[in-house]
C-alpha cells in the first residue's frame, strides 16, 4: 500500500469521480406502505397522505424492512402500539448497513489491486450510528488495509455526499497517489414514528433506503471535480430539522423549504456559478429532495425538462435516500456520457441549516 507521508510535492492536478455504483434493498415498499397506513393512522390522515403521495411523482421506494407495517399481532416492524425504540432501530441499522454497503462496493467492480490501493475511506450517513462502525466493518469485509485513513461524515443530512466529494478533492489535491473510496449509506425507513405530526408523516412518504459507492482519484477518467460552494441560510435554519428522539429520528420539513431554497440560491447565484451563466451548464445533478424542490430549481434557472430528467428519474424510481441520492443522479449522468469533454455540470444538494452544497464538474 502507498504510504501517504512519502508523497512528493507536486503541482496542482485534477480530481476525478471515476466510478459510481448504487444499490437498494430487495423490498419495494412504496405501495405497501400506503396500503398499510390504515393500520396505524386514523382515516383523515390516511386520505391526506394518499393525496400527497399521488402528487409526489414517486413510483417506487425500497426498504430493508419486510414487512414494513402490520397489525398488532403480525410480524411487522411497525405495529400499532409497538413501534421500536431508538435503540432497537440502531440495532437494525447495524444489522442491515454492511450488507447494503457491500452490494454497492461490489458493483464498483474494483480489482484486488484496486482494493489494496485504497488509501482513504469516507462514509456518510445520518440514519444510524454505532462504533466500531460501518467504516471499520467495510475495511474488514473488503480486506482493505488497516492503515486506510477514515473519515465519517455524519448527521449532515441530504447534502453530505457533496461534502464527502469536497473532502475527497482536498485529499487527492494534497496527495496525487491517494485513492478514495466513498460510501453513502442511508436507511431512512427505520424512522417512522407513531402518532407523528403530519409534516413528519409527509416527509416519510419521500424517504427510502439506498447506498452509493464511489472511487475518486487523480486518474483522468470520469467527471473532474471543480469548485465547491457552501451556502447557509441562517435565518431559515429551523425550517428543516433532523432530531434524535426516543422513538427514532424525527424529520421536521417546513412546507416553505422549496421556496426558501430558491431564495437562498437567488442570493448566492454569483458565488455558486462563479460568473458562469446557468444556461451554459449541460449537466445537472440536483438532489431530488421532492417534486416541489425539483420544480423550484428548474424554475429558478429556467432549465428545460431534459436537464432535470436524471434527477426526476431517481425521485420516481427510488425516492429520497438522503445523502446517497445525489450520487444516484451522478451515476446516471456518468452512464450517459453524452456531453463533450469540456461540457460543464452542476451538482446541488440541500439539508438542515438551511444549507445548499453545490459542486461544479465537467
């Protein structure tokens, strides 16, 4: 394995997202969740949630839980009066995280030499915690060197993958021989709460489980990572929250979040685009946090439908998988490879704060 402290000093060089692979659990849960709502909720809430779901443009979501919802005497994860505690949910996270992460890593098709050459491991997740954690289990499962340098990015929410890519760029710029494996793993379906207010129930209609694995190096292959920008709307910091409570983690999602993101982007446009006009950008990887957010971004920058297709397809086929989701979009764009060598791209993701993390690439 390459020893990082022996890296020579070199001129600035590019950082590339070489490969992305994604994985979801076997259990498709969107329709079964909607059908199971009468088991745990009163009729008036069921009707409203079904109406919201019909407008969400989500057709499929996946979960590690099977069955997801059932009667009190059935063997389901969520049952009336018998919802799991936070501790129970963390035990489920610990059981299910590594198998799903390994699916994504396997689909990266890394050779034995490439696995031995991994120098850094970045893991992002905001839906479960334990220690020794997923990072160490990945090292053990995939026979990575015990000297791999690990970075855990936790509890940042949906924008954590962009933060992870920024950290990977810093690593590769400092050490050209570095080979960074990034894993974005989220099990959002573990956090349905009994007797939750309507905004939390609506947010659960969007979220799902999924994982992305990526290889980032100085090898000139894939998307070159360019500039990163962090934008924080402090006056709206409480409009989106992600709190640890006794019965799981609780998402508070204000109905005004899409318009607040739009206002923040309007204020930060010059910094995000660095004097480049949005109409010159030929690839868009927008985190599909929901239909309203995608509509807001499309309207803000006057984008045609084709530029949003990758993001809308991920929302339709997988839902919102928190930090993994934007990597699903980038995987789709990498597979298309329709652009010219110099065609610019823009990735964006959003989360508590109110935060917009953006990344230009080509």
